[in-house]
C-alpha cells in the first residue's frame, strides 16, 4: 500500500469502511453519507468551472484548460485532489454530453448570438 493510501484508509475506518469487512450503515449514517455525497458533487461541479488551482487560459477570461495538472496527479508535497476531481467530473459528466452533441447537432442548426 502506498503511503498516501494509508491516510485515505485511516479516514474511512470511522465510517465502518475497511478491507474485507461488510459495510452496513444504519439509517442515520446513510442520511449523513448521502448528504455528504450531494455536497461533494456540488463542490466537484464548482471546481470544474471555478478551479482554484489554475490560471485562466486567456487573460481577463474565465476559460480554463480541463487538463491543467501533473499526469500522476501527485507531487512531492501533495496529492492534487482538486485537480483529480475536476478531471473526473469533466469526463464523467461533460465528455458524454459533448459526444452526444457532436453526433446529434451541427452548428448549422444554431444562430449566433451577439
């Protein structure tokens, strides 16, 4: 196990999540975990459009590169967690929509808005 994984594993233990152990949350814990997951989803979506780790691609714009981090998403000093979340959200949520748009519509169907 990598050293960084030990920290993640330690954070899961109080939730009752451990390797080889059945995870059986009670109703209260289920509510808390679902609320946390919903908040995490909102945070991840916000990071996609408001990344705090990147500079805009062009000055005076809010255009960011979707791939603006190191390939392993881990440096000598930290795990690039926000960057990893952004990458995941982009490919899980937006890339399939883009593929749908590309296959379904053409720009001839739309008028430019001034």
